C-alpha cells in the first residue's frame, strides 16, 4: 500500500492509502475538526454517506434519558432553508435510502444514493448540521412519535422489557444503565432550550466523523465537504468519555411473561473496544461460536443433553462489553442448571477444541464476511466508522486481515483465560412470572 | 429461543422503522441460464468483485404441495445438517460456510456462501448433506420441542399475534397459509420418514442450481457431477394445491387480547395479488405511495400529522400464491379508535382520489432508481432468476413487472386503486391490552 500526500486546505495533509481493486482511502480533517474519510471504490454502484456524531445515550444527563435519540428524530424536521420532506424525497425519488440510529456511544445518520445525486445530498446534510429548524410544534410531535417507539420496542415486547430491566439492574449508576429510547417522562420533559443546547454542544464538526464510500473521486468529495462544512465552528470540547463498565452484580434475577421455561446464563465482562486485544477477541469469539458450530451450545445440548437449548453471545462497546452463555431448560432447578452450565464452561475452557484448523476456519469466515461486505457501500461505510470510533484506528479496517493473521493460538488462549477462564462469572436467571 | 436479548439491550434505536422493500430488479449483473443434461437447470451470475460464491439450490416441491404439508416436508428439509455424528455441521464449520435450509410455497431451498477457493469442497458438502440418511433422533426431538416453545414465546409478541389473526381472518381452516397460525407445530414423524420425505424433495424434477459471484458457467460445470441425486417423479399428489382465501362475506374482524400491552396493534387486511396478476404492476406502484416510504400516505396521516404512531406500512407479500396484503400500525391504547379511523379515512381518500401525478412521478423514480441498489451484490440477480425458474416464469419477468409499473399512466393506476383499496374490502384485526373495552 502506498501512502500519498494530497494538497488541500485541510488542517493537515490527508493520508491517501491505495488499496486493492483500484480502491483508495482518503482520511483527513478540516481545520474545524471535522474528520472526513472517503473510500473511493469504482466498483460500487451507489454512494453511502454516514455522519458519525460522537454522542449517544451514555452522554445523557439525569432526567435526559432518551434525548440523544429524540434529537436524532428532530434532525429530520427540516431546516431554515428546506422543509422536512425535501431530504426524504431526494432519496426516494432516486431509489435511495436514508435513516439514522442512536446507540449508547453514537448517533449515525445514513444516506445511500446514486453518485449523480451525492453532491446534492451532501449539501442538504451540511445544511441540517448547521441550520436545523426545531419548532415547538415539531418537538411536540416527535415526542409523541418517540414515545410510541419506546412503547413498541420496550413496553410491548417481552424481550425489550427484559433487556431494559437487565440494563437498569446490571449497570445501575453507569451511563449505559438505561434504554437508548429513554423513559416517557424524560422524553416528555425535553424543551426547546434543551434542544438548542444539545445541538450546539454535540452537533459540531469536532464531534463528527463524516464517512463516504462510493465510486466518486475522493478528492471531489473532499472538495465538496470543505466547501459545505468548512464554515462550521468547532465546539472546542473534548470527545465524550464514558467511564469503563465497573462491577456487575453477582446475580441478575429477572421475571417475565414467557413460556414455562427457565433461562440460566453466565456472563463475563469484556474490555472496551479499542483494547490491544481487539483482534484476538474477535478471533476467539468467531472460533468459539461464529460458525456452524456454537461450541458451548454443542457441548451443553447436543453432546450432553444438559439443557433443551443453549446459545453463546457477545457484544462490545466503547466502555465495556459482555460475553455470555445461556441455557434453556424446563425442569432443572436453578441451582442444578447453573452447576451444569459451569461444568460446560469448564470443559470448553480446557480449549481442546482450539486447534490451528479451527482458528484458520474462523479467520476464513471473518474474511468471507468482509469480502461480502465490500459489495455494499453502506456496510463498508459502517465498518470504517466503527473502526475509527470504536477501535480508535482506521487500521482496524484497513489492516484487518493482517491483524487477524498475526493472532496466534497462544494469544487466543491468553485472552480466554484473562476474560473468561480466570475471571468472575456473573449469573443471570430469567424465570416466568410477573415482570420484575 | 430468540437470541436478541443482548442485541436489544445493547442495540440501537433507528429514527424510523424499515419500510418494506419494493420488488427489486437490476440490469446488471446478468444471470446466465443453461439446461443441464439431466433436465436440471443452471443459473450463474458472474461477479468478480470479491472472491466469494453464493450457492443456492431450489428443489421445486414446496409448501404449496398438499403432499409436502402432510409429510411435514419443511421440517424434514430443515433437519438435514443433524446427522448422528454431528460430522456435517463440523465440516461446514471447518469450511467456513453457513448452511441455510428453508421452504416456501414454491420450493425447498439450500444456500451457502463460501470463499471461491473452497467451492469444490462446499459442493461436496452439499452432495453429502443431500445423501445423509442418518438423522439424529435426539436432535429431531429437541428441535421439535424448541419450535413449540418458540411458538408459545411468539404468542407474547403483539406483531406475531396480529400476523396469526390476519391469516385466520382471511383464509379457511385447512388453508396452508394457516400453518402455524392456529397452534404450535407438531412434528410427529420419525427420522426414517423424514429422510424418505427429504429424498423425494431432493429428487423432484426441475431442480435449479444457482451460483453467484467469482465463478463462470465454464468453471462451474465440471464441479456439478453427481452433485444432485438422480431425479425421480414425485408422488402424483405433490402438485401445488394452494386454494384461495375466504369469500369476503365470510371474513370476520378479530380482536386478540394480551397482557401488559400499552399499545394497540392494528391490521387492515385483504388477499394480495399474485405476481403474475394482470394488475400486479399497479399494486406495486400503489403500495409504494400508500405505505412504502417515509412520506407515504399512511406515514403522513399517522406519524407526521399528529404523532399517532412510530410506523405505518402497507405490506404486499409478493409471490405466486395468494398471501395477505396488510396495512398495519401501532398506537397507544387510548388512541386506538382514532388511529383506526385515520387508516380508514386514508384508504377512503386513496380510493376516491387516487394518486397525484407527482406521486406517480416519484414512484417511477423510485422503481427505476432501485436498479443500482440491487446491483450491489450478485445475490439479488440470482434470487430473481431462481424465483422465475421455480415458478416457470419467463426470464426477466420480475424486471418486466418493474418496467410495466414505471410505464403506467395515472388513469391506469387510479382505475386499479378505486377497485382494490375500498376500505370495506379490508377486514380489521386488532391486538389490544387485555381488559381494554370493546369499541
């Protein structure tokens, strides 16, 4: 790969990396702090644009639960220059797609359009990031809409209810310890002053990473971005810092209106994303349960019939993560179910299944997924945005294959022992009953 | 058991719900079709952008067949990876492929995706999977029980309950659409019987072998030797037997009550058109305008104008058998009557006034613009070509539907809208909180 210097009006010379297949990756920063990364890929038929705003539910203060998500809705309400429908219409009229999502650590605005419309999309994006119009009327309407969404996802869905209670109990006191959609009371409490403060605090160029993936020449995209976003003024504040997830409760005991089964699980804390072990952990979990064989479930169910069903899950965020194995059984008392699960974990923890062939198969699966991802502009843009924000390093995307190849079996064994084998396991018990 | 708990816990809330996908089409990549010596068909979509191959096989004996339903063919097909030694699953894992097995009205399907270099071994796995006659008895029992628990778990979800109630409202008791709507699945057949059923499916004539990605017809042909067992005619009663919906006068509103709801989920339902219906193109356009995008008629009326809902959709389950056409939304329980009236009024105005020229022009732009989105990966072109092959449609039929839709005049669309979107032609289904008063 060659690193080239491109002369622009940026704060620093952007780095240009030549990739395979005629692709180029340009990464730079405007003087106002807006980071811009453009993947120029002549084989992509459409252009994906993502604005990664570095604010999520973890940055919400007391009585502001759900506000990052509510504000995401308000970003679609029109600007001083165009009405609310114009942005959606631009996309729909060309077969395109636009949406956004809010998570614990970020709010991401997504657009996918044919290349000939992209410059117009960028203009509209820059407009709403600088001239958003929020009125009492559209705030009130979005409060109603968001409250309906909150009801849909967390009140009227048994799994949504469980998830929210699990968060509130397991992460009480931590910024992750509430649903992204918030509470009806806090959503209703938002007012125009709060909107303005939120916009002026977070929707500033030094809290945004603009990612573009498509066939347009990277320098052309960069020129558009400089022209359209260059006048934005930075906040001058540091990026949001979320404290690491600390101690978890020894046991989480939840009830929900479910069929008459018992769910028992064991969970372990994982390090935040951006840790030195990122590639090792990715390979460990892929080898453990990413393929056709979920090894803990295979051992717990198919081989030993200790439960009716089992599954392995993991997730990582900027301030921490979790790895878990859960089982579903009918009759086994909780004590027995937990004992059986610990026995399975001990057996898996001998790592006899962790052969070089298993690791190589895991690498091939990860590379297969990455190859498939390269067909889709939005998937590539998401991977780039995540590499930068969650792993703090574009190399996590650019050099993914090399990093996976560099992980040895010894690294994987060490990671298992550090984060699972020799770490404290937390118990999760979910039983049928009145939700609590 | 759903594995979404952690995803929900740690997941994200998008600005709006996903709108249903309009029938996709693309002008590139291109599907190449060929008849094989034994009468099977080959479809290849060559796309060299990534060293990946999607393999998809269609066996044209699907759930539309009464024989297939009696023989629990969908369950038999789904268990093929469960050999007694667990060796097939281990091979798939070692090959870095994930095998998907499913059935729909038209066919039983097998799909896997692999790196180009692994294609010969992946096809060998397919061959051995189709020849596996040693299903694990314990796994069969476990999977059957897990499906029943899954059905009961779904009974707590208002959207699942709405879907079941819609199917009950529109179709007679013995109609295949009702499968799973009235009670949990019961898989009683033993492994020997399941293997026999699987063999009949795997040998049914008219099979379609599809590959998309870093491969050409010339490269694939030598790899197909002995991939499939010899074909044999299926039983005489294996032909599709789908039947139609209940006559309109026999359809009744349905209301389902669930504990712990704070919303009412509404459905306005009627039978949808088949994809080869003379008015399918009109329905494609009308569905987009009525409930297929963020400023559709329904979303304007229910979300943007007053915040009654987070999402409102018109959903056309496109296919070659009659399936429900559904308009759906959810709203706070105390607003149920108002939301229902809003849907009804939106339909009434849609029927009476039809589309505007601007709406038709935007819909045309949408349909024509989708080309490049569906061309992002070769799988979409493969899927369309195989769908056409399974149902005996001429090549390009799905694309032609899109072109017809894009060429419609306002009078043509609105003539159809006037007949199809009469609110009285829709039966109403509601899922509400237990204890909520009747209307």
